[in-house]
């Protein structure tokens, strides 16, 4: 039996998977290294003519410095809280069968993350060369200064990578404990275990992020602080992009390969004889734990860096620097203090919700798991808004025009949005929603065809309504920004949009916690089945003797499946928040590009950034094209990988009467290998194309018409890249919302059939499974990866555009851009023709 494999064999399994993966991927890594060397040769001469906008971070006043030092202590306490929650979950008992299965899953997860780490090392080698050349050679920065910036880039990558490791370890501990707790007939415990695990990840993630950024702000010399912030942001964005894309491809290959076997062979959910089940469990963590954790870490950091950049560049109203620097330091301190206190409000809200849930649901035997999770989100949002107004009055009450009130309203738009968006998401994805039940009803008579069509309807409607939510919140923020903010800064509306993104993340620990709830509940179901505990004749007696209760096998699976439905819903609710943050935050980063154009050419941006400029329209078209290519490329990687996985599983699944009922490690290992191979190859194609498109379009925007009669016409092409970035953000937002919520609706339609209707094995169930497999790459591959893609493109694009419009480079920029455009098109070609099923 799988659960009785000796520990030594588990490590051998992991080792052999590692060797197999290396053999398949080493050639890809060598090819990437050669390619990146070639790209470096092209880019480095260009960098010789670029000039990066200096971020002169002002020195804080003594009181502000000591206030943030105290905040530093709060972050350390938040870190300890995360570790405390980790240890609490780890101490919970579970049957040995379940612990063994969970351990095997963790070992395969470790192998996957090691492969990702190697890939990140190659990418960083290229980034490090660019940073060292730019700052060391072009900016004549000291060796120590360059080393410092490189160190912060490494820390950014390690931050995304490290919290991903913590998240996967936390979830693979919690999954077995939850599977075992289902036997106690205490549904409240099934709520608390994944929520404790999620809060551990969420609070630790945010605390680590803030500690790193506070170190830069408080302790790094002023001349290096701005560049260190940028290096840190690029590092964490790079790490999150790679982990999110590959994780999303891996998990859905495994999920589809596992799910389709239920239709083909009429076997039960998570049947141990299905070689795809262990790969699916690994994928649940690779995609739904590693990806969101790294993504959340990066989102929190990049949004913060965008706001810091804006404050330094835009808060410049006054006659001399002495007039505006006090305002800059005040706003910087306020921003950081607000972020620190949101850690406190999240923890306090968590305990308030736990007390409330324990009082209300203590003796409940049939718990609606969505209700306490919803209560937690709203408690956190309301408490965060109260703290926002109180702290803003304390910090900014001395400013004129009641600016403390204006800024509090703007941030609260985001904080309220972080609670409203989940409510609007549930309308389309909850098992109780009309849209999900419409899918089930349509499937009963129309089969998989009407199931898929109804899911598409849900996704489209959700994109409309959530788009309206973003519209209203951002309009309120804009309107508030017109009341006095222009006395402090230029472009106050852009700052307002950045603060809305900041508000979205104000309850970040809780958003990450409810997102992490999903992979724990999903894995718990699988572990229960893989452990074969019901077939172990000694299990009941062992549990009663060791743990002091009589196991309830009859209701255990029902509890796990019902809780998995809640996990699906709240995984879906976190996605629009993170995606929305990326898009709203991108507008603030694009501001730096607009200022660069204004400062370089001495013309007002609105003279070239308008729809009457043909380059603006062309940029919009380019951005939309790239979004739709990315969607296709990421799904293509899943499609081909799933085909190979299904092909292998069909040939190697043994269902005859005399076959072993436990899982085969050898065949499971091969499925994991297939998933990793296609995840890495798909990510390779996508990342290089995204990188090359950013350089190509930025360089195209460097074209100058030297025969133009006016300066505005002369520099008209610069609007191309700005429009491209805006288009990437807007198209990406709606594509992601549509795909994420359509996928969530399909997923929970299947859950309704399984849990509420209890019609497993019927034609209705088969139709819902097919719909779920369509939704898998929608919700967990393409949609979620758009978040880091938007931010990485914007961050990297800033430097590319500076190079493109420099005086010594603009004459060759379009030609160099043409080279990168051809490289991008080559990898677009590869993303289909080298990934398709029939080559």
C-alpha cells in the first residue's frame, strides 16, 4: 500500500524524479543560457546610452525614523505569529497512513521547486549582468553600491522563492491534519485548520515583505535606497512570474489528466490506482500554493515601490526642495505605518472571527463553510477602514484642506473593494449561486456542451459587474483626489489610483489566507482517498486507541467535499483582488514613464498621449494582441501536457480485479515528470516572448520624425509603448476576470453535482467534469499568470523606454527593436508549433 512505503523509499522516489527531470530539461537550460547571452549582447550597447530616473529617497525626520523602527518590531512579531501558527498546525495529530501520503506529496513538491530554482538562477544571471553594467559602468557607481543593488535583486527573488517554500510546506502539513480531522465529526475543526495555515502564510508573507522594505528605507544609504527598491521589485517580480506561470501549467496538466480518468474508466474521485492523482496533489501546491504565495509577495512589494516612486517624483509642489521634502517624508512614513498596522488589524480580525465562529458553530454538525470565511473578510475590511481614518488623522491632521480625510477615503475605496469584489465573485462561482446552478441545470439535459456555454456566460457577466465595481471605486478615488491633493503633488489622480491598489492590499494577510484555504481542502480530499484508510481493517481501533475518538467514515468524505467547495469559492475571490491590484498599481508605475517623456522632451504628455495620435491606437492593438497570444500559449502548454499525461495514464492504469488497489509510485513519477517538462517548456517560450516584446515595442517607440514641424509630432512615437502598457493592463484585467470566474463556476458546478446532488458516476457528473477540465486552465493558468505578467512588463519596460528615447540611441532603436520583435515572434511560433500535440 502507498501509505506503508518506507521513508527511505520516499527519498529515493524524489531522487529519481529529480534525475529524470534534469535529463529532460538540461538541454533547455543550455539553450536558454545561449539565448540570454545573445540578448545581453544586443541590450548592453543600448544601455550605454540610457539614463535611469533617479529615485532620491529623502532622509526621514528623527520622530518618523523611530516610529518606523517600532513598526519594524511589529513586523518581527508578525513573523513570529506566522511561525507560531505553523507550529500549531504541525503539532496536530493524524493517522500514519495520511502522514505518509502527505510526505510523498511534499517530496515531489520539493523536486518541482528545485527545478524552478535552477531556472530562476539562469534568469538572474542575465538580470545581474544588466544591473552591474548599467549601475557600475554607466552610472559610475562604486563596487559596493553595485553589489548592494545586486544583493537586493537576489533578496527579491529569494523572497518570492522563499515564501513559496514556506507556503508549500505549510499546506502539505495542514492537508493531512485536515483529512484526519474529517473523521471526528467536528466541522468547525475543518474550518480552523486550513484557516490557521492560511493566516500563517499570509501574515508571514507580508511581514517578511515589510521587513525587507523597511531595511531599505531605514538603513540603506540614501544614494542607494531608490535603486535598491527598484532592484528588489524587479527581483521579486521575476521570481513570481516564473513560479506563477510554470505552476499554473503544471497543476492543470495534472488536474485534467486525473479528472478525465473518472470519465474514461468510471473510477472514483482520487482513486489511488489512477497515476495522475499524486501529480494532481503536487499540482494543487505548485499552482494553488506556490503561485499565489509568490504572487502575493511580489504584488505587495511592487505596489509599495510604485507608491514610493510616485511620492519621490511627484510630491514636488513648492519653490525649493525644502518646501516639498517634509511632505515626502511625511507621506512615506504614513504609507509604511499604514501597511504595518494592517498586519495588526488582520491578526486581530482573525481572532475576533475565531471567537465568533467558535461561539456560533461549536455544536453545528452541518456547517456552511463559506459563512465564517465571509465574516472574516468583512471584519477585516471594516476594522482596516476604521484604523485607516484614525492613523491618517493622527499622522496627517496637520495638513491643510483636511487632506487626511481625502487620503483616508481613497485608501478605503480599495479596502472596501477587497471585501466587495469577493461578494461579486461569489455571485458567479459559489455553489449556491444562480449562475453555478444554471450550469448544473443546463448540463442535465444538454450535457457537456451546455455546461461549457453556461460557464462562458457566467465568466462574461462576472467581467462586466466586477469591471463596474472597479470603475465606481476608482471614480470615487479620482473625485476625492480633486479636493486639495494638487496642493501637494502633480497628477494627483494617478496617486489616488495607486492608493486604491494599496487599499486592496490593506487586508493582504486575510486575502492570502482565504486563497491558501483552497489547496489545503483540495489536497485533504485526495489524501483521504490515497491513504486507503477505510480499507484498513485496523484503522478504527488504532484511531480510537491513539486519539481517543471513534472515526466517522460515513460523513468524513462529505465534510471534505463540502469544504472543498468553499475552498474553490475563496480561491476564486482572491484572484480578482490580486489581478485588480496589478492593473491599478500599473497605472502608478506607468506614471514614471510619463514623467520621463515629459522631462526628456519638455512637452506635456497629453499632447502626444491621445487617441488622435495614431501611435496610441497602434499601441493599444499591440497590447491586446499580446494578451490573447499569452492566453493561447499558456493553455496550449496545458493542452499538450494533459494529452501526454492522459495518453500515459491510459496505458499504465491497472483496474483489473487482481490489480493492487494502492498507488504505483513508478507510474505516478512519470506523470509528475510529464507535468514538469511541459510546465518548464511552456514557461520558457512565454517568458522570452514577453521579455522580447517589451524591448521591441519600447524601441519602436524611440523613433523620432526629424522632419516633423512640431515637437509633439517629432516625438509622437513615444506614445506607442505607453499605450502598449495601458492596453496590457486593461485587456489583461478583463481577460483575467472572465477566465478566472468562468473557471470557478465550472469547478463548483461539479462540486454541486458531487456534494449537494450526490450524483457521482452519472451522465450529469461526467458533463460537469468535462466543464471543469475546460475551466481548469482558465482559472488556474492563464488568468492568474496575467497578474505578474502585467507588473513585470511594466517594470522592465521602464528601463527599456529610457534606453529607446536617449539621444545617442534613438536613431538605431527601431532597428534593434525589429530584431527583438523577430525574436518574440519566433517564440510565439514555438509556443504553438513546438508545443502542439502533433509536431
